[in-house]
């Protein structure tokens, strides 16, 4: 039996996937309300195919509880935030989950950490907890790091098809854990050592952050001289060895905007490109704000409360607002002590910010300048409703004539 600890964005789909592929799974989370929701037959966030997967896992007998189980394999999938000042990883949730596992696990159990961690965290934060508990790593407990790689918005598909990395001290244990993931994963599963696995995960997300920063910097250069950045990227990407990502209003979510800081925090003298890239991405909400002021001036709009941000999540077709560019933009606007902007996102029903609307028509009635912040399918299919409005499109999803871009 596998006990999956942490039933959030990664832990839940992983637990469901294993359960619906014949593995006996118990999911554990310290959040009682979350466990109660799952036990009431409801999922806790929206994701393509998640509800169907949930039903199939329930049929296969998955259970959810607040209790850690006595079993031979644990998969820990809890958040790993970073300290905003030191830029270093904050492994407190991982450490506390490990401590709780050690209270119940039998000798010889395997402890798999799925949470993204910076290189060296397993050595610095996890091994000492086990040793302090008087246990011998490799005998009393086996350590594995199996970082997740799935993309929100397409998690279920990617869980099935992505390649994976498994880092283990002992290759035989790595192979055993590989078999558990191979119950559902059709991709290639590479078994390696723990530090290599830690590093590859952070490097993948850093590569994407740097590439997005490059696209964002190109957008600024092109804006300076009235060039079309989208056309330029499109043509460049026709070259067989060029693949530039898209500029946007900023980088959000809990991965691309967080993981590269782990490297900066640990190697400050060696991470100039990464540091500058993160700064460029972080500067984009302010860049969009300046663009809003420019367009207001050009169009004679004097009242900021006639400006609406269309989209609040960190990217398209997810209901996750963590580190979202819209929230970052509102934060830098507050610093300017300006009047609040209006906000609407068809995927967010909960009130998260001031001046947030729950209805598109009401939102459009109250604004003259609409700033598209996210390219949800629902926003794209309602583009006609923006006719007659001034539109600033930060995601290049609107083809109405006269639309401004970043
Ligand atoms: N973004 C751009 N331009 C682009 C692509 C993305 O501005 O061309 C923005 C998005 O709008 C969003 C942010 O970047 O605000 C991050 O979105 P994302 O789709 O690039 O990535 P995440 O954070 O949803 O998921 C990433 C994935 N990593 C990689 O693709 C290397 C995913 O596979 C990881 O599992 C996930 O991080 C994670 O959990 O680490």
C-alpha cells in the first residue's frame, strides 16, 4: 500500500492515478476540510479529466484521511515555498511531513519526496531528521526523490505520458519505486542519484523561466521601436534550432516563478543570467501598468476605475491564482496609490480582490479599457462582447481590429 502525503495540486492527481491503475492507495492530508470534501465525493480544484479520474479511483477503493498510515511506501507531495528575502527554499512542510512519517513507518520503509526541492535539500533538510531519529538510511529507511513534472491545465494527460526522473541512494530501491510509477506512467522513467534528480527538476523550470524572460525582454525592445514581437518570434521559431516562448504580463504559478530562486538563493555568485531573468519576468506587471497609462493618455481616459483586468488566474484554463500576474499588477498599482482597477475572471467564483465582478456584462458595462490578462478558452469564445471597447491584449488572443498589445 502507498500512503500519499499531501493532497494538493500534485499529490491528489498522483494518488488518484495510482489507485485507478491497481495500486492500493491511502491519501493523507492534515487539512481536515480538504479530506472531508474528498470523502464527500468532491474534488478540490478544477483540472481537465480530474473528476473522471477521481471517480475511477473511488471505484478502485482509494481512501482519504488525516492519519499517517503504517505501510512500506510513502510519497510526500507538500508545498515548498521560498523565503522572499533570502531566496532560499523553505522546506518546513517537507520536514514536518517526514517527522510524521517517521512516527509510524515500519523498518525498511521507502520514503519518496515528490515536492520540488533545491539541490542538496535532501542532504541538508531530510537526512538529518532521519538520523536524529536514530534511524539508519539505507537500512531502516530508504530515501528517494521523484520530482513531479506535470503542467497544470493538462495534468492528467501529462501524468500518463511525461518522462520522469527518480533519484535514489540505492539503484534497487530506485527500480522498485520506478515500478510503482510505471503502473500508470507510459513515459521513460530514468533512475539516477538523488542530487541529480533534485537538480534536473529545478533546471527544467529555470530553463522555461529564462526563455520566457527572453521573450519578455524582446517585447520591451520591440515596444521601444514599434516592432511586432509576436511576428518576429513566429518567424524566428521557423528556424530548426530556435524555440522562443511567448511574452506575457508576468510569470505566475507556484513553479516557474519560484523554483529558479532556489538556485539564486544557493548560488548567488553564479546565477547572473537566472537572477536577471527573474527580474525581467517580475518587471512585466509594472510594464503592463505603464502600457495602460499610455493607452489611457492616448484615448483620453482619465479615470483608472474605468479600466478592467480580464483574467485573474496565473495562466489560461486553470482556477489557480497563486503569484498571478493580475495580483502582481494590482500590488504594484497599490504602491502608486492609484484608484483600484476592476477585475473579472470567468473561472474564479470566490471573491479574491476588491472590485471583482462575477458577471461579464456588468464588468464590461463599468469599464472602457479592457486588459486581457489570461487567455482562457471562455475568454476567447466571448471575444465578440469586447467590440466597441478599447482592448489591451497581453496574451495575443484577441483579433478584434484596433487591439493594443504589450
Ligand atoms: N508563461 C509565459 N509565456 C509562455 C509560457 C508561460 O508568460 O510562453 C507564463 C504563464 O502564463 C504562467 C507562467 O509562465 O504565468 C508559468 O506557466 P507555465 O505554463 O510555463 O508553467 P507551470 O508553472 O504551470 O508548470 C511548470 C511546468 N514546467 C515546465 O514546463 C518546465 C510543469 O511541467 C511543472 O511540473 C510545473 O511547472 C511544476 O510543478 O514545477
